[in-house]
C-alpha cells in the first residue's frame, strides 16, 4: 500500500538581482542594489512610481520606473498602499522582473544564495513509500530543479537523473526537461522513497547544511 508524505519547500533567494549601470558619480559601470523603497510622485491625478536603487560603491540613486503616468483612480487601492508603505513583497516582485529590468541594463547580476524553508503538509503515519514536494517559489530563484533536489536531498545530480529515468521521480506539470530547467513556482515532485539509497523520510523536511547552491551567474 502506498502512503504519501507531503511537504512544501519554499525557495526564496536571499538577495535581489543587481543591474549594472553607468554611475555618473563613479564615472564607471557599477552594480546597483535595490533599496526596497519606492519613490512616488503624483501630479494632476497621474502617478509615477519608481523602485529606488543605489550604486553599491557611492550610494548614487537610480530610479527603476514601476508606474509611468498612471491615472490615480485606475490604480488598485492595495497597490497604491503598498507603494506608499514600501511593501517589501511588492519591491521584491519588481526587483525580480528581469524582463523589465533588462530594458534598462544589459547586465543583471543574480545571486545563488537561497533559503529553503521546509514544511510538513500531511502528518505521517508509519513509513511513507512516496514523498511529494510542493515547490513554492514566489521569485525567480535562478536554480535548476535537479541541482536543488540534489543539494537538499544530499544526492548527486546523476542520482536524481537515474531516479527520473527509473520512473521513481516525476515532476508535475509534466515536462521532459523540467529537471534541467529553473525551479518554478507550483511544481510538484513525487519521489518513490523506496528507490532512494537511504530510506529516510525526515530528509524531505530537514534543513540542508549548505546555505548556498552555486550557480553560474546569468547574463
Ligand atoms: Zn557610484
């Protein structure tokens, strides 16, 4: 009989990406760091909002446009409140919008350090035969799924691949290349615990030893 251990892994980067821009004060291309603060300017019922960045070397500011000439009454009150209160989640959402950031900077530096918070979703009775990992990744964390699983489960990437080849590991939504692609929010990974080299279900909720998963910087 199958018994299922359900866990959630919440994967969050520890730092926001840094766009490299020409800093007029340093007179050089330097990395800019998000201050997690917004600047909001209202004029004649129109609103502009920026996420404020600072040069990592001299504190020179750069404003990343978030809203441009937006009619105030067209903005959701919750968003307006979040902008004026410097809501951290909204600041991070914009700081990880690499598509829009990429319009202002040709070089965006991402960081590999992640936190992986693990939570047991279903109480476990007896020995689980299968484990289901639900991934919550609210921000683009830039790490491959096989790398995350290998690092957190203490296995090699080839061991992860062998599990998948032997149908002991599957990923939903189904995608043949999912393991080699970046971790996505909402993914579910099911693993036949009996196929693991060591059947220890506590592995799925244990905090990993290493804080960082090395990942090549993205262009
Ligand atoms: Zn500077």
